[in-house]
C-alpha cells in the first residue's frame, strides 16, 4: 500500500474514532448514543465505498490510457 493510501486510511480511522469518542462522551442516553454511532458508522462506510468506487474508475481509465499509449508507441516503433 502506498503512502497516500496509508495517510487517507489513517485520517479516516482517526475521524471515525474521534466521532465515536465525541458521541460516547456526550451527556445523552445510551440508546440515543448507540443510534448516533450506528448512523455515523453507516455514513463513513458509505463514503469509503464511494471513494473506492471512484478510485477504481480512475484506475481503470489510467490503465486504458497506458494500454492505448503503449500500443501507439509500439506501432510507431514497428513502422520506423
């Protein structure tokens, strides 16, 4: 895993822990706190899923570009 990915995952993890601690230390009833934690966890999971989906699409596009450029380069070398 590359450094930017580690940094992003570390920030997401730290944010999740911060949210959970903030909710746990709030002066609300247990049921309300558990519901808020579940809602926030679902939101974070959704955002991570969107990030992964977007990243996958970008990687697919980059792979296609590299393949097309490589093919064009090879054709240019072969015709020389």
